[in-house]
């Protein structure tokens, strides 16, 4: 995002090792831990984009595919962040397995959740090779734009 001219204002990461990496690269950026402990995302500093990848293990074809029954299924928390903060843009990343998890019900639920809180969403699969990597490693990207005008 910084290469596109954006400023990283805050981050949310619960994993201790990942937090160390984020702090090393963005030492002056506010870093929050457990997403469940953030009571109101509307109180965080305003951003135009919420960008993130909620854990893929619940929907990955390499895992048990327990979907929303897996304690690591954090779409509801990601959605809460979007709903409370109301950025103009949302960018979410996950694995292609999200499309087929629970016969497509989880992906349908994500698109429904975004629509219900005022976002038009599109999605696509992109391979890492499209960006110059020597492997495919497809990822699902969901891009959503607000249909509302947020008051600052």
C-alpha cells in the first residue's frame, strides 16, 4: 500500500512473531493485538482503506475446512471493523478455498455482509506469477467500495 502512496495508520495482529516483524518495519505505526479486544473500530484514527487477510486455515483446502466452525474464522471481526469504521474502501485477501468452503456459503455471506453495510464488492483470483513471482500461488482478493459518503 505504501508503494501506491498510502500511509499505514494502524495495524491489527495477534501473533507475537508477526507483531515483531510489523514493529520492525513500521515502528511508528499503532499496532493493536487481539482483534476481539478492540471494542469500537469507529474510535480508531480515520483511514480510507481497511486492508487485511483474515486467517485462511478455516477454509484452506490444505486444512480441515471447518469454515465458520473453526475458532480462527475471523471474518465476523473483520466485518465488524469495516462496519464500525466505515472506510471508503475495503481490500480483503484469502485463499481460493474460500470460494468453495461450505458450498460457497461463506463467500456468499461475506459479499452479503459487505452489501448490507453499504459496500459494492468485486472479487478475483490472482496468481503471484502475475506480479513477477516464479510460482502461481493463487490468492482471492475482494475489493469493496462504499456506496455512502462518510462524514469526517
